[in-house]
């Protein structure tokens, strides 16, 4: 059972835990390069680093964010040890995030991966990771679709994570000095997500609907597309942009 103090900060932890417990560690996932165990390794590293950076800031001794090599120690653990470490790191993050919410203004900026984010980012980002990687385990079940549809998931993906999220995809495109790719992801009734990239960098923003959409979908699918995922049912998204444009926009949305 998840302690109530942890559930209050990370309400998506319990559904993620149940999804992991329903599978074998070596089961495959929708994240094609990762097994369930790999997802758990990644999540333990996420929770540890988010807590480490935020706690250091709280103590007045900020630290730089480490890269994904932070996950390596978890790969050396047995399955039982890994499970215990993951739960422990999530509890620690919930504790640190609750302390930061009490002691700091939500507008306080903290350095994270070479940029600054606000204090609520740390718990919110772990919540997003729990939702997204639960989908990697379960696919499009009702819990996943409801969580992905939440408006804050789109906003966090665009505003808080968007630019670094595009870099992997942009690096894989042969844009050249004059090349450019731009796409508009539309969910009826909501702002569009506009993505673009050229040789100098990438951008992502929310904007009022204008002109034709590159891809139209429900809100849950749009979040999946932003993270380089594919819904099980491809009829949930629609496009009249043509194969060349669609291929380039999908390549840009390579995700992690």
C-alpha cells in the first residue's frame, strides 16, 4: 500500500505500481527497447534525481542534474532490491516535494537539465513519467487514456519538457542549412500544439487553431505523439498532410 503522504504528492504512483506488479520483469513494453524491468530502472533513476536536485536547492547548495548514467547502479540490483529502491526513491521525492511546497514560493526557479523550472515541476514531472510509462506497460486501457487526457499533461509536455523533447528527433533529421519542418497537432476544442525545427534548433508552443492541422487526434493520443509513442488504434489520429510532411513531423516527435 502506498503511504497517504506519498499518494497525496504522487497520485499516479499506485496505478503504476499495480501495472508493474501484474507483469513479469522481463515482459516487453510499448517502449520498444525496454522491458518492464528497464522501465522500473528508469523510474527509480528519475525519482532519485528529481529529489536530489530539489533537496540540494532547499539546503542552499544547488547541484547539476546528472545524465541517464544515474540509472546504472539500479541495473546491478536484483529484482527485489530494485523494487524496494524504486518505492524508496518515490517516497523520498514525495517528502522533498512536500517540504519544497511548504518552504518555497511556487514561482521559485531551480536549475534542471541546463534550464530553470519552477518548484512544482519536480513532483509534476514524476507524475507525468508515471502516467507515460504506465501506458508503456498497459497500452490504451481506461486508466491510461483518462490520465493522458488531463489538460495538465499536454501543458507539462509542451511548456516544461517540450524543447528538450524535440532535440532527439531534430538531431535525426537531415535539415541542412535551409531545411525546416513544421507541424500543427490539433485536438478539437483545444489550442493547437505547434512544433518546428531547423538547423538552429526546435520550438514547441500552444497556439490558437489556424489553418489545416498536420495531425488531428484526441488529447490522449496527442500526448503520446509528443513523446514519440503510437496508440494501439491508429484510427484515433487523422492527417491530410501527405506522407512526406507527416513522416518528417513524426520523425521530429521522436520522444525518449
